[in-house]
C-alpha cells in the first residue's frame, strides 16, 4: 500500500492549479454572450493560460465580425489556440435552443453591456423598452442554462437612462434573484476593449462611467429566501454572524468544519459552496411539500450531517485498514 500512497500523491501533485481573475475561475464552465471583438474572452483565457473552459459567442457571423473589429481575427485565433469553443450568429434571446448550447450547463454566464442597437435617443421610452426586451429574452434563456450554483453576470451602466432598464425586475420575471452588485472597472480585465458594436463607429469604445457587475442566481420563487444569511462570513475561519437563528449558524459551522476536515482547506470556495448548497437545498425542500418550515429543514440538515460524518469515519477506517 505504500506504493499506492506515493502514486496518489504524485497524481495530486499533477492536478491543475486553479486560477482566478476577479469573479471567474479556470475551474468554471463559462459562457460569454454578445462578445464584440472577443477581447474580454481572451482576457480570461490568458489569465487562466487556457480557454478550454470557455464558450464565447457573438450575434454576428464570422465574416462580418472580422470586418467590424480590427482585432477580432487575431483575438479569435489566440482563443482558438488556447482551446476556446467559438460560436457565431448566436442570438442571446434564443441561445438555449442552439445546437451547441442546448445540452450545456454553465457556472458563469456573462453578458457585457447588452445593447439593442442605436435606434434613437437612449432616454426615449421606445429605446428603453427595446433594451429591456433584449435583457428579458437573455434572462429567459440563461436561467435554464445554469449549473446548480451557477451565476449570471451582467455588466451594465448604473446611471439614468440605463438604470431605467431595471435589471432586477427583469431577472425576477425569469426566476432569477440579484444577490450582489459590485463596481466594474475595465482595468481589472487587462486587454479588454468595450465596443459600440453598431454603425460606422462599431469599433470605437463607448464611455463606461459608472457601471457595475450585476450578479444573479436562479431562485424558483423569484426571491432570495435565505438572503439575510449573507451576513455569514464566507471565510470559514472567521467568526460567523447570526442573522437568521442560532440553529442556522450552528448548522453552517458544522458543514464548514466538516468540509475543511475532509478537503484539508479553509478558503473562500469551501464556505461559498456550503452556503450555496444550503440555500438551494432549502428552496427545493420548501417547494416539495406544503407546510414545511425552516425548523424542519434544520432538523433534516442535522440528520444529514450525522450521516455524512458516519460515512467519512467508515471510509477512514476502511482506508487505514487496507494499509495494514
């Protein structure tokens, strides 16, 4: 068994190291929608040293795209070399039916500065409604393309008239809930160039000014049932704040500690994953039967925790026994 242990150690040492750029990991399956010159996709790929986890799409066909943006061809060639899956002629409002996408699920779906085109003044009600229809159609499709803990990110301006699109309302109409909104800074994404994308000035940038990354998750009820648990620390070694009940906090601590013991790590991802599992599990539990309560869910989690610990102890005994 000593030889077997050394082989396991060698395999672990060969495991790919996770790389992050802002909200995005090399371990995420990422879908990018409505790309301009594909510079955002390339920025992520170069940060990860690979694009094997990236599907990048554009509404425009390839031949038109390389005419619109002078760097599009070189960006696409670089992405292809890094292993990206590139798709053209993809309509964000119909993408879940696309042959290459209808069977896929993603950890992150990103739409940078959605825009329905320049057909009048931005503050006109006609233009605002056109933009809202685009985003609504995108949300309708993207909401069914997420993995269990997946997120939809929309980078968007936060001042009027763009704030009048009301992304949160459009999301709630498609079983999505806004859980975080953080400032977007182009300098956080080296090499990214935002583009107008239409008219003779399509390859020109547009002023970003105040803008944010709006983050959405799937929620069958359209509301974040455990939203007030956001006060719980995402780092499992920091003190936990209790905004729901002592029991909720206790259960969360138990799961985090068990994850740390099992995985040998105590970083943000463990805490985030545990909280996501608890949130999604609660929503499913409540939806499966009338009259269910938070107390019932807590009791269920306690039972599952005991079963999980028992299973881990059994596996540990089996492994130690096989080493004799």
